[in-house]
């Protein structure tokens, strides 16, 4: 292994990042939207597409074209590889129902890191019904199986 790394460095080929994850096979990528308090129980959003960003700067789009419950999210099978980020493109407002409140978020897309997995704010958003308990707004968490 060290000899291979030495040859890669000597020839100007970048060595792989020790922290990078290579997704093998055809992973299923999805998401869940909730608040840190985990008090959103239902919702609706039309998902146009998923864009998967490779760590080399390229990307691939996957059509989704369906209504989903954002607390569960869709599952989209993608090509594996050195994947870093995802972007979900919304075809509607994101409507989220909690106990005693309704949130409507109006982004046209939401980015999230998948290497490492990190949640991302869903914004802009507003409370359209009821009172939102303290604790912040909705966040999208990517899932990979």
C-alpha cells in the first residue's frame, strides 16, 4: 500500500482522503425532515429530483417526480462511488404537521452533506397554524442504505 501511495504522489496523482467514504454498489439515498425535538409527525412535499454530487465536482440527477411524506422521505437508488453531497429539488412547498402547529417551508432546493452525513436547515419557513414550541426550525437529515 505504501508503495502504491508513493507512486501516486511521485506521479502527481492525489492520494485518497483517509476520511472519505466510498459508497459501494447502488445505495438508496433518502431523507427525513424533523425538528431537534422530533415533534413533526406528518407532512407533504412534491420532490422533483435528487442531485447527487461526487467529491470530484461532478453530479448526477435522478428523477423522483412524486409526493412524499417528508418525515419519512423517498428512497432513491443511485450509482455508488465517491459521493459527498446531495441536493433535493422541491416541486411544492414543504408542509409539516406537528402537535398543535403547522410549518410551511418554501425553499426550491435543500443541500445536505453525506460524507460525513450532516443535517441541514430547511429554510425559509414559517408557522402557519398554532404555536411552535421553542427549539428551532425544520432540518433535513440524509439517509443512506
